[in-house]
């Protein structure tokens, strides 16, 4: 199943709905509505059917996954029974982020990007990177979905895209082995992990990890494809276009750690939960930095990954500098 | 007001309740119960009173703060009207974490700790630390409260405590100035930001910030003191005991950035939200590393901060190593 999140108009304002995506028929199916109609056909009152449907198929993907393995059965039964009566055309849909995790954990699974990044930034790549599946953590306060606008912060002239796979957890994991981590993924989505390259450089020297250089925007979408629809992750092609010009292309089969490894490693000193988002790290060549190019405000960045759809976002205009050190100030003495 | 979160037994198992803490009378007041009783006295049905009370005073402090400025008025009115009928003795209370943020953002506001930390770890302290209010981000999956047990991960022999102030946001903030950030704090709590010192060292060389060396445990508690009860933050004394021996003591007035500065800085490239937790960073001398000492499994760590109460936790036993590089493996070539 392909599960998306869309915003719809209601008398209370915009509200998010969980939908099954049916690209072949150019439609999405409102899951709670399909379930409510199914329950009504089985004798439920209008009020009870919606109360149950909204509880079983809530707007939050994290909460829906938290209902356990029955989630996909309930969603699938509702779609099979009442798709036609709960459909919305895909034209003009207002897409919300495909997932709503509380935190991003982003790994560095692609060796080609790892080595290219450190070379381009002029930093020493420590050999420990070959022993430890390093990751950093991101705030999800500025998550956007398909057709969203990327915040361009005040302190940067170089906002880069990063072409990644996003993995959504379907279970809780603490101190598990890779073998136990098998089957813990719920699904996959495209992740565009934006970076401020010029501010990232001084920030890394503080040795506390990326903050201002990352958390202004993560894009996830257009939807989440559940693992049963992923035939062979390793054969996925990953591509990124800027204004319809192909800038990046790579293959998922160059990951040096498996997702089982990543889950096992992170779970040693943390606890992964239903709905959490893991990033693969950028595929080799999957950023403008590696190409000596730069997207600019107003540019459109489109990503496509085999089986996961196509995620488009627009680079916003630079925000006003209101307080704090400027790029010039922090890079003056480097 | 002092607001805590406690776990109580229900026919459904343990459930969290938001409480007003009344240390003088050795009791806590179940806020939803006090509100429900008040509503009943004003003519509400039993069912309606609980429905409203649980919505207005939910178990999640983040959700409660999200109800806006009325939260404290509603809580206060309920306590004034019905405290005696909704009281629970403090003896034997099962304390939940005092806050439930989705992410920790932990700063380095105390210069003495900053300089001592880099010296003890043998890393170069980059002068950029004097220009930028650096912070790192932590996962809150392993948050504990008063009387909780600290997870001791498999890969470390040195789990250290860190004595910090925790600030809880009362508003949303993006790209604000320090002046606009005034009055955005909801309250303060004690934060014990545990660190694995031996694993932190190799992890920092990856240049992605602390992960396994931090996210195994953050302790917050015993409760949150709202800002109206904080007379003078700068005069707060901060102390930490291990097994009743005083190890650390410091003063909050040595912070080199104000909380207004921190909020303004973080908000440039992120968005702060109701209920978010900011850490001050460790006060000078507020960790065992700085004293060349080490807590061990089974030790009790107690922290006390003027006006914020006393937060006690117990160091757990080391977990089983199940997968991934050992400490010896990652430190072999350093």
C-alpha cells in the first residue's frame, strides 16, 4: 500500500487526513472515510462509525503505526470495500509530510558521499567512519511534504539538497541485533535532507553535530510505500533534478550498512519507536556540493526513487537576518 | 505553580496524571480530578466533567502548554476550589518525567564547563565557541523522572552525570530576536544530561555530534516550576551528590548566554514549540569528568537547584553487548 497524508479544508480550517494513494487511477482514498462507510454498511451509527474510523486511521502516521499490525489490515479492508465512495482526485492535492516522526536520525550509509563530502569541505575524514555507522539527529519542526517550500535561512548563501532514502520504523527497538531488526521497517519514503553548506563548515568545528545547517528543512514524501510493495531495495534508482535538469543519479545498492545494521546500532544507546524516521544518508553524487553547483532561491528540486514516487519542492527566498552571528562573522577567522 | 507528572494505577494499567505539587503539605493535587470536581459542582455531569477535565489538563505537559495561557488559570482555579478532594500524599509517588518534549536541545552556556570539558577530553576548543551559542540535539526516547533508573549502555565503562537547568518553552518561536523571546519560557526543571565519556571521545571525531554517548538517558524532574515562581534565576545554587557525598556545586549566574539569546539563536534555523526542552549546558564543575571521578552502577545521583526541588536517580547495571563495535574496537587506533 502507498500511504500519504493530505490537508483538506474543513469548517475548522485545514485538517490532515491519512490516505491510500492510487496513482494509476489518479486518486487518493480517504482512509477514515472509507472505514466509516464500511462500518455504517455493517450497522454502525454515523457518529460511532466516524469515532471508530478516526481512532483507527488517525491523521498521524506515527499514531496509526502505533495501533500495531492491524493498521494495514484495517486500511486495506476499508479500501477494498469503499474506495470509490471515499476517493479524491490527485489533481491539486495539498500534500502534508508523508510521515510525522518526532526526530530524524540520519545515517551515512553511502561511502561515495561520505568521502566526497569530507574532501569538498576540506575536513579530515576520520577512519572511525569505517568502523561505526555514524548518524546525526535532526529536529522535525520544519518538516515539509510534496510541493512544499524550503525555508532559506538568513545566515546562509548555499542551501543544498541531499538525495536520500527514508525508512519508517514499524516497531519499538532497544538493544536488538541485526537479525532481530529484520521486519521492523514499516515502509520507505523519499527524504530530501537540506543542508546549509557554508554554515555547516564552521558548525562542524564546534564538534556538537549539525544544527542550524540542517534543521531548517527536511522534506519527506510524496507518500510512504509499505515494505510488502518493495520488491528489491537494492535495485532502486535514485535521481534528482533542479529545474528539470538532471543533476544527481545513484543506486541504493551501494549502501555499506544494511537497515538491520543501522537499527541495531542506534538501538544500543537509544530506543527506536513506531513511526520514527531513519535516513540512509545521501547517495553518492546526490548533492549539489559534490557537483560544484548551487541551487538558488526559486529553483524547483524534484527527486524520484524507483517505487517511491516523485517528491518536488521549491527553494524559498532568504529570510531576514534578525539576530546572531552572520556567515561572515563565523567564517572570518577560519 | 509546581507542575509534576505522576504514574497511577488504573484498571487499564499505569497511567500518567498531571499534578500540582504542594511540598509544604507533602501532597500533590490531581489536576484533572480537581477540575472535574469543580465542573460537577457547577452542574456538569460526571461524564462531561471528566471529558472536559482530561482535555483541558491532559497527562502530557506539552499538550497542556499547547492549550495556551488559559492552562495555568484553569489549573489554578481547580486547585483553589478542590485541592483537598483531589490530593494524593507524596509518600511513595511514582514520578514520570516532568516534561515530555519530542527532542532535547542542549546548549553550552557555562564557560567553565566548556573549557574544562575540552581540556579533560584532550580535544581542541575551537574559538568559534565564543561567537556561537552551540547546542546539540538529543532523542527523548529514554527520558526518566525522579527516582528513575539510568540505563548503562553495553559499550561504556564511564557514565557521567551533568548538572543542568532545563527550560520549558511556553510558545512557538521562529526567527525571533532576544527581545521577542522574553516571556516565552513556561517554566524550569532540573536536567541531568548523562554522558558516556569514553564513547563520547571517539564519537566526536565523526563530527556529527553526540548520539550513543548521550541518548541512553536524560532525567528531568522532579517537577516544573513555572516562571512566575522564579524570583531570580541568576541567584540559583546548583548541587549534585553521589551517594550523599557532595560532588558538584555551581551557580546559575555564570551563564554566558541568556535564555533569550538561546531561543533567538536556535529559532533562526529551527522552530521552537510549546513544551520543548532547552538545556543550559552543564554548570562549571557539574560533572564527574571535571573532578576525575566516576559514578558506578548502583550509585545514587541527587541534584538540587534553588526553587526547583531535588531530582534523584539510580545508576543502572550495564546492559549486555549484543552487536556493534565495542569500546576497545573504536578506541584501538586513537
